[in-house]
C-alpha cells in the first residue's frame, strides 16, 4: 500500500497550542480562539478566515449571559 502522507515533524500530530511556531506569544484573532475551543486545541483554522462567525459566537455568549442574569434578577422575587 502506498501513502502520500509525509509528516516531517512530529509536532504536526500534537495540539496546535504546543507547537513552536504557534506559541510565540502573538495575539490570535477571534476565529482562532473559537476554533481552538471547539476543537480542544487541535486546530486553529477550523472556522476559516472570516471574523464574522467568531464575533457572532462571542455576542451570542454575551447575550445568553445577560439574558440569564436579567431573568434571575426579574424572577427571583416571585418565588
């Protein structure tokens, strides 16, 4: 059986955050952060180059947190 896979570096099989070229204390964009979260640190480009999906997920998380705190504040006196 012939394969076309050639992994010259052993770092390619590990998580992205532990690779030497990634861990140089550079800032990452919002899509890279969400991609790392959803893939458990395995891939930083899973959501693509557009930042719109990352912004949507961030604003959705903020909206859920605000709605939950508002719900708790409004309905805590009824019980």
